[in-house]
C-alpha cells in the first residue's frame, strides 16, 4: 500500500516536472509551474474517474435491464393444431400475446398459457432399512 502511494506520488511529481521544466525558459517560476501541473493532474484524474464511474453505472444498468428482459422470456415446444402437428420451439413471454407462424402449414397459431397448481410435498429422508422396520412393527402391532 505504501509502495503504491509512493510510486503514484513519484510519477505525479515526475510528470509535473517534465511539464513544468519548459516553462522556466519563458521566465515562469519552476515551483509555481510544478504546483500548477500537479494540481492539474489531480483535477484531470478526478474528472476521468467520475466519467469512468458514470459509464460503468450506465453499463451496469443496461446489463441489468437486458438480464431482466431475458429472464422474463420462457419457451415451450408446441405442436401445431393442423393435421401435420409440426412441433416447434416458441419463446413465450407471459406479459404479451404469444403466437407464431407454423413452419408446416404456414398459418398463424396462437398460444394460450394454461397454469396448473400442485401440492408441494416433503421428501422422506430415511434409509430403506428403517422404513421396512417401521412397516414390520406396525404390521406386528395390528
């Protein structure tokens, strides 16, 4: 950490020195020019960092929107109700009208999503030996 800080400070002063040195030939004080160019580097880096963060935030938001759009898409393999019953994979978007053009009969086919419910069950976690022993005990007790 300290090495990076010293390296960064050294590079900033070196670049400031390189930029300030030609101004001594114009009669400008070297330390004033050095201070100006060091401050200019800090200001430039501030604006560069701010611009980069804004670009990254916009890109992250764009990726989030694209991800949500892709997650809302689902698909199903459906069979055309015509005589050929050609099966086709069709992307289904739940909040839009879903239809497709059948590749077999070239007719427009609508898809109606039918929702069903099921009762959730908890799987039995026991080995077969214990289950058999419990069944035998219950049979003997009868």
